[in-house]
C-alpha cells in the first residue's frame, strides 16, 4: 500500500495522473465501510415501510384513478427498437478486416474503410477513430501502441502531453510531425487505457499493416512496449526490445524499424529519457544513410 505522507508533491501528482488515466474514479476512505450491510439495511427499511397497513391502503386508493386514466389514454403498443450489439472480434471479423484493408488503394480509402468497419468491440467504446496523419510521402513513420484519452478526445494520434513531448523528441533530431507519418497500432482507444487483447489485435493488424504498405516508409520508429511486441513478435519489455534495428515484413517489402520508449513512459519515468535519446540518434543516423 502507498502512504501519501511518504510522497512528495510531484510524486503524488504523477500518481494521481496515472490512476486517472487508468480509469480510477474512487479512492479508499480512511475507515472501512461495509457497503453490503448498508444496502441490505436500506432494502429492509423499504420492505418494512412498504408492508405497513397504512402504506398498502394508500397505494390502493391512489392507484385506482391512475390505472383507469392510464387505460383510457394508453397509446397503441410500439414495436421495440433493436439496438446493434457490440461485435466481439472472431475469425470471421478478422477476415472482414483483412478484406476491407486490402481493398483500399490509398490512405484516404483506408481511413474510410476503418471508419465504416464495425466488427471490433473497441470501436463501440471509443469516441474517435485514430488514423495516420502527416506527410505520407516522407518515407518516415512513427507508430505508437494505442490511442490515449487525449487522442480519443481530439481525434488525432499523439495528442496532449505525450504528443507535446513527442514533438520535442522529433525536433531534437530535425523532424516535425507534419513532415512525417504518425499513427497508432490500434485505431480505437481501449476502455480505461487497458492493453488490447490478442483477438482485438488480430482484427486491427490488417489495418496497421495496410497503413504501412500504402505509406511505404523507408524506416519506422516504434514507440512503446505493446507496439514493439506486435511488430517484433517477442514478449520482452520495451527495455529489452529498444535500441536494436530489426526488419518488419509488410507484403513484399522489408522495412527497418527500431523501438524506443513511448512519450507517456518518459513522462512517468523521466530518468529514461537518456535511453530514448540514444535511440533517436540511431534513428537519425539511419535516415541520413538511406
């Protein structure tokens, strides 16, 4: 258990920010409260009040005219409205996603296809569909793990504080977000910023792979633990996957890629900025050599 008295103001602010991004809405109270007992006591009190003779007689008396008026004025029964249920990714949905992705012949067509696709449950809880932004002819691509709360709210990749830090990281090696391609592995924010499941990633994979194929980057910078695992097919942490050039096979093309820490990771643990800086320098050197 974390004791607030042992945290500095900065550490406390960072902790609260972390919990808010994770979807935490309640904090522990100083003394334990038995909510189950409170609920049972409330139900017992309602039953006791409802079963009293006075309450029963009053209900019957007041209900007679109301029932008669309701019967006279009741409209014809309406047909129930059927709402579409969230679709959970399965084998058929993966095939549909692959067909939709491969049918797109340009990034605008792919964006339209993703926005029209309803086969993934993540879309039903997200506010926005996050798609690639920037210059598709740059030959440079930066891919993050999944949209955050700021991305979902603003409808673009790498928004908010993580996006501001990413802009500084890119500027340090002579790049600007409008002059490259920025995107996310997952086009929809998972609820509470949780990690996307294997089934959800399987259905989103054709979309991110098609984005890469259409953008035709010469080099890719992968940000974050989840994205690195998706592309490199390993289960190590970002600290074990970062800083090493690897090859990603997309269609008939082989694209060099290097992973580094996500800007959100650096906001949480600024001490790791030196590691990210070394990876950025390696990315800059690769671009200069292409």
